[in-house]
């Protein structure tokens, strides 16, 4: 029985969402896994956008409960960090003890990106941790994003693949996804 | 037996982290709940910052498994959206079916903040959804952040409190936290 994988990521927001989601779905099938894609749901009829949002959330949670594993796209989305919905979903699957895998299409890690956000201005506190000019700690563990995300994947035996997509293709490039998919297919066999 | 609440939020990064975490802990106790604060952990001794990150992640996951409920601070952090670690933690608790509560200290909702990010330049697609100048969809459900977060809380009977902290006090103001704490204390009684 092939294992199913929930494909979490910000692709649903893309202008060519259907094309990119279909590509990820096809690649997942080719890898011998069953894709579960949140973008596949039929939008339920509701009386307001508020109710529509709640309905989509409930459907996606059900899809996650049905999935055997997750592959989360943690590529930075509209700023420094991963899409918040994807982060929620990664935590959701980790709490169920399911195998978790992640990838990013941006090579610079969380610490590097945060330093760049502060134009490279930072200092080191008495415990040796870097802090930005606003005094706030810069988490700098060599992880792709906040330690709960990267740690959640690694601590349950998953893999985090770091890609390096061409500028402008960070949300559509498939190189890192193909790599993490191959690892997931091997481990879930 | 008083219920315990995991206090998720980006406060651990603040320059006055200890002070703010202690304040949240004290307020939680006053409300008759047992605070479980990720900032309370003793940093484990490890050979590298990489291992330190993994160790903290594992400790925080254990704390979450032990907690009865969560209050997540979804105030935007270094950009448009909530702290990614907090989003992971909210998903982690929701997957366990535990009561979830959230708050933000910023009044503008997710759609408003995203429009502002695009300097107010957006258009409507054929399904009636707003899109930014890059063609990407602007999620605009009236929620404080991505629908998985707001929906996850509301769909399991929790509350999302929207505050309006003075500029510069978005990460330290306690007004919205006090309000959501009162609601959580009432519902968890």
C-alpha cells in the first residue's frame, strides 16, 4: 500500500497555482507516493468569506489526518520566513508523530536572512547569541527557519533539503522538491 | 486540578525576554491557570548550536505534549505574518485536539496587512479573490493570519482576540493577552 504525503506550501497563492500544484502531484505519483494536495479541495459554498476560510481550514485538517506523512515547502514567502499556514501544517503533522520532510528553494539560512533583514547590522550578547539593532535575538542555528520547524523534521528522522533556485523562481522551481521527494519515497517505502 | 496552558509567542527573542515572559507567567497564574512557558527551559549543554537547536525543539515538543491548551501570540513578527515557530506550535496543539486560543496586538488583519505590503496595489480575479501586483492571491478572510491558524482556533471553539497596541509596543503590550487569558480561564474551568 503506497504511503500518502500531504504537500504543504504556499503554491496555492501563485498566479499559476493549478499548474504548479499539478506538477507537484505528478512528481509525487511518479515517486510512488500518493499526493494529498490542499489545493485540490472543491471550495465549499458558504455565506461569507469568513465561513469559507473556516471550512477550508477544517477540510485541510481532515486531509492531514488522512495523510501518512508531510513534505513542507519552507521557502520564504513574502518576507523573511516560511508561509505561516505551512508552518501550522508541519506542526500539525509532527504532533501526530508522522514522518515529516521539508525543503526550501532559498540557500541562505534563517540566521543569514535575518542578518540581511537588518542590513548586516548585529552584535553578540553575553551568551554568545547574535542580536539585531533592535536588541532582539537572531536565531542562528544553521536551520532553514525557526528551530521548531527544522528541529521537528530532523528529530523525527526526516530530511530538510536546501535548494538554490534562480531568482524569481523561488516559489516554482522543482529541484529541491524532487530531491526531498526521492528521500521521502525511499524512507516511506 | 487547574489546567495548564502553553504560552507560545516570539517573546523569547525580545531584549527583555525574561521580564515579559515572567509577566505572562504571573498573569496566567493570576487567572487560575498553570503557565507552561518555552522560555523557562534550561539550555541543555550541547557540542554545537545545531544540536542545541534540536534539543530545544525536542524539549518544547515535550512541554506541548504535557500542556492542556495553548495561547498563541500571533502578532506579526519581523514582517507581515506571525512568528513561524509559534505557528508550528499552534498546529501542534490543534492536531492533539487541545483547546487553542490566540491573540494579536496589531489591529490590521491579514488581508489589510498584505495589501499594505503591496502599497495598496491589488486587483480582483475572476473568482473575486484579491491578488497583488505579482499575481499572487491575497488571502482576505477577515482573519488575523493564514486561515489554517485562525480557523484552527475558531473551529475548535477557541477565541482569537485582536488588540491594538501602541506603536513600538506590539510585542510587549499585555492588553490583548489579558483578554484572551480571561476567555481561556473561563472556558477551561
